[in-house]
C-alpha cells in the first residue's frame, strides 16, 4: 500500500515539489516521503477519529468527488502540518504543495482501488491501512451495509459491530466535535 501511495505522490509532485523553486532539490525526496506518509497517517486519523463514514464513502465511490469529501481537507491539513513541522517548510509552500498533491493522489488512489484490472491496491487494503485492521473484508461489509443505496449511521454501526469490540476506537469521534 505505501509503495503504491509513494508512486502516486512521485507522479503528482512534479510542479508542486520538483519544479518548485521554494523547495531545494536536495529536499524533494524528503518532501515526497513526508507527503506520502502523512497521507497514510491522515487517513488513519480519519478512520480512528470519526471520519470512517466519509473515508468508507470515498473508497466505495472510487473517489467520486474527492475535492468535496471532508477526508481530503483533513488529510491535506495533516500533510501541511507535517511538512512545516518535520521539514521546516513555510506555511505558504506547505499549503501549496498539499493542495496540489493531496486531492490528486487521493483521487488516483481511490480510482486504482475501484479498478478491477489494477491489483496494486484495493478498498480493503486502504481501509485496513487506515484502521490498522488488515485482513478484514471492508468492501464486503460496506456493500451489505449499503444495500439500501446509502450509507448512514446504522450502516456504520453495523459495519463496526462486525469487527467486535472496536466500535469505540473506530467511531469514537463520530458523535463528538473536533
């Protein structure tokens, strides 16, 4: 999963990172590594902090309108913060890199997951990496949960309940504010 994510970041980072005069060339690899790892940890924060429904919806819809999904904005902020904290990149540059790269990478990642001819990543591996629960048939559960054509709180509770005991950790932030 991380290798696929890293490849997508490298493919989408040309203008925002490699050709960016505000980022020294010797920092390009570090920036791309930080972006990739921050996207992955940002997805994890979403899954663990109340955004599981939005993340599940994004994966199930093959990306859909990634720009409009709240997961994208939250992951983008996470990437910005890590670029500033870990690499000392200015807020303006971090924001421009994150806003250029994160939506494109998430869109391509979700499209790859939805493509039956692409075995590099699937919905189960994305959700498994985000939740820390590998080997779970997330997509099967999502499909049965969404049998009525929509994803609502009852569906999320049913999916989380099938994981046994993980309801609090997986949906803990869903009812609370941030």
